[in-house]
């Protein structure tokens, strides 16, 4: 499954603001320096979907607020 996500770094707390059919909006408490915000995003999504972090990959937008995330539900995906 792939998700289109808009990330808002340096937020007061990490949370999923909106999700659904279109783009997800997610606030991340960490700054976008040295991959900190990306790691925090993956951790938040792993907790939300009850999956290990290694099942969530950023496939586009690693250095952008707009990201495409791939979520692997099982080892075969």
C-alpha cells in the first residue's frame, strides 16, 4: 500500500492530523535535520499500523515535505 503524505516538522507534538482517500497530513515533533523527521515519521506510522518499522519505506520525497510512503503488510509485498 502506498500513501501520499504531507509532513509538518517542528510541531509541538507528533500526530496524524488527517488521513483518508487523499493526502495524509502528519505533524512531526522532530526537525528535518539529518533524517530525524523521517525516522520519527516511520516510527509514528509503524505504531499507527501496528507494524515493525522495517515494513515502512519512504519511496519518494526523502528531503521534501511531500512524501510517498510504502507500507508492506507482509514479507511477500
